[in-house]
């Protein structure tokens, strides 16, 4: 899949922008704070209906305007169609082929993107919340049902927590309602846990091969998914449901004391092991970068396997973060197969034939010139 054309209206620092792209490599060159990343971000937002940089949608709307709009002409399986996202201060609305979608979860997944930015090192180095967001965003791209279930789960989690907090204030609880919430919560949690196990298993298959290639066979990458202690990846939905019900019975008093739900997918985490050592704790910066790169390249292969098409790759100022060997491995992998967008302050020092045939865009103060 590719994005043939991008139109921005009142998006970030762009009042109006209309660009046509190469189906292969597109390079946006310019100094920092000129608007390069805003273009990559807009493609990401067009696909995912949310930014990778901020959770506040108002920041996406140009200063002193009421709305922002992103429109893309998409080519997918030899068919072209428009995709449009309107961002207002009250929310977002998406259109697919001119038809407004009733839910954003129906809109997301029309195009698949893989973003790789310097902050993606936090997938390895950062908090469990960052890794949960990573896994949820990637599964959501290839499974709209998962996105719907995730929204349902967070709604049930919020309701359950509100009931637990009300107990702290009143020292009494509606037992019937609490049991209903717990049962519904378990049903939703099980769906998420099973899907995460499946996804991590697929990610492991691709990432292990890619990591071995980048490390020239010197390192072996393992990805572990940690959910509620005791749950095994081979368990059935019934097994997990029964186990969670037992665990909730055990922690009920503790939950009431603390006013919080103590078990579930909102506490899950991923662990990355290189040669059986935790990369977050013991890995060098080079090993952490190789792990992050392996995950991103594995995402490309996984999406291609699941959808039958390569996703769009967004490389935001990441080439300068990689040494020559990792740069070459990345560019060799995408060569000719994946529509790619690269932001950089300069292409000097990047000697790779892939970039010799790229379409170049020079960005300065929100103005763009094409080579």
C-alpha cells in the first residue's frame, strides 16, 4: 500500500499543503523545527487517528483555527481511494472513500504504518506503559476487533475502579453490581490477553531472525509477554477465565482497601532478552538500538503477513541514530518494497543506493520545495 498524495489544512504549522509522493523513498530534508516531523506525524494520524507525539488532539490544529484536516489518496491492491480525517476541538471524524465512519475503530486499519523515531528506544528502555501502548497500537492496526475490545476493557476497568473507590468512601458496596462488573471485566480481559499472546508469538518469529541478521549471528533475541502471574500462553479462554475468577476472589479485600483493580491487562508488560539477558537492564546502547530496530522491521513483516501488503514506513530522524551497519541493514530491508518517508537534517554521510533514487523534499519554515 502507498499514499500517493497528501493534503493538509490547518495542521500544525501548515495552513495548506499539497504533496505528491514517490511510491518508493521520500526524503524530507531541513533543519530542526521546520515542519519535517509534522508531515510524517500527519501520515501516522491519518492511519491511526491519533498522534505518536501527543495525546492532546488540540495540538494538531493550527494556532488560532477551529479545525485541522488531513486527506490522503491511498493506493491499496491496485485500487485508489481517498481517506480523510477531520480534527476539531470536540473530537475527530473519519471518512473512507467519502463515506463518514460511525466509529473511529471502523476507520482505523484502512492503511497500515510503522513509525520508527528516536523515542522508540523507549519501547526497550522505558516504562511498561510504553510497551503496552506499542503492542496495542500494532495489534489494533491489523485487528479492528481488538481495538473495540480494548475500548470496552478500559470502560469496564473505569467502572470497576469507581465502584471500589466508592467503597472506600462509604464502607459498603453493591455486591451484585460488583460481581457483574467483575464477570464482564474478566470476559474482556481474556480476549485481550489471548490476542496479545498470539501477537507476541508472531512478533518473536520475525524479530528473532532479523536481530540475528543485524548482529551477524552473535545474538539471539527473545520476547516475553508478562500478564497475570500463573497464566500460560497455551491456556484456553476457559482456563484463563477460571483462573482470573479465582485470583479476583483472593484479592477482593485488598482491592477494596486500595480502591483499585489489581489484576488484568492494564498491568501487563513485555521483556526483551538478548542471549538470555534483559536488554533493558544489562544491554548496551547498541544492543538496545538493535532490539528496537529488529522490532520495527519485524512489524513490517508481520503486517505484510497478516494483510498481504507492506505497510508505509515512517523514519523520523532515525538514520542519524544508527551506525553505518544498522543503517545499511535497515535500507537494504526496505529497498524497493516499502514506501518509506525519511526525515533528516542532511543526507551527507548516508551512502546507500536506496537514497540515490529517492524523491527529495526541502523543508524550511513550513514551505516545501521538491527536487
